[in-house]
């Protein structure tokens, strides 16, 4: 099951049976059965806890160790410019191998878990159908202005910068923006803070096209034009430069 693989929960898969078997996250017994059918309803036959794949993921997150300055150190060293305070406020947790990003919907319900490996420098989104690739939905206000940062670290840096502003912020997992959440941009002044690379430029074009094709009307849409940015240490902004690099450069100037 893809969700088990993502969470790295060991499971038994007997091809002749309709259920998977895992260790119960509540009582620790090996008597927890999860249906292979859509919804993945599960029940522990010892403690009698039950739910579906989404509630299982929520329980998994609740049991993860809370972040401390020492356990955040690897992330902060790799992603300079991010603050420990912001990591904690966003609910990041660390299990000794991955940093886990909780993803909440507009009703403040956990709907996805992203994991980031410092070793590979890759972030992985939880698989469908229990997936969401947009960070910050639970913090949206009635602001008319919204920024969209590309990637988890850029989102964290911008969250710190905008903490006292009235500008809303969303973050993406990659250079796209999920079509399921285009509606939150309706009637907003949208600014895309995507990276200075082909993926970032294609992401800007993709968002603009899908807004038009879905009839989602925004007040305005702007993007970070890297060709118009000048920095003393760069005659030309390097390829793959991102908003976190820009913030660090301006801080050091």
C-alpha cells in the first residue's frame, strides 16, 4: 500500500486476503487489519480502535516526536534562512530520518504528510487519495493579496518574513499548483514566487493557463521576474536561484 510505504509502516500483504495487517498504532498489537478496498477502513481486534487511511495518517503524525533545537539542527544547516520558531509553528516533526510537514485544509484538518530527507534533499508528498500539495491553507484570511512560494523551505522563509503583514501565503510541493485549490485564489492579487529555472517558469505559465481555463477570476497575477533583479554579488542571477537565496543575499548585503 502506497501510504504504508510513504509512512514506512511495515505491513503484511497476503494476496489471498482482503486485508493488510499492521502493528496497531494505538496498542502496539499485531492484530490491526486494514481493508484493501477504497477508503482503507481499519480496525484493531485487540483494542477495538478503528478508522480509515486518513485517521491512520493523523495518528501517525500525532505520535511523531516534537521538534527541538537539537533535532532541527540538520534542517536549519541545510536550509539556511529558515528559523526554528517557524518550523515549530508550522508543526514540523522529526523521526530521526525524515522531517515531516503536516498539511492542513481550510478547516484545520490534517489531510496530508510530506516528508523531507536531508540526506537526499528531496521532499515527498503523501500519495493519493490522501494527498494535498498546498501548504498554508489553514492560515488563509480575508486578505486580498496572496503570495505563493515554491517548495517547503521557501514557504518557511516567507512565512517568517510575512508574520506581521496582512498578506496571505501558500506554498507548493514543486513548481505546480494543485487545480483542486485554484478557487482560493479567486478575486485575489496573486504573486508567484517561483524559482529561476525552467520548472519555475513553466509553473508560472501553468498556473496562468489553468486559472483561465477553469474560469477562476483573479484581480491580478504577477510573478517574480528574475531577469529584473540585480545583486552586487551576481551580474546575472544564477539558474535555480530561489526566494530563499534572494532573502539570504539581501540579508548579507
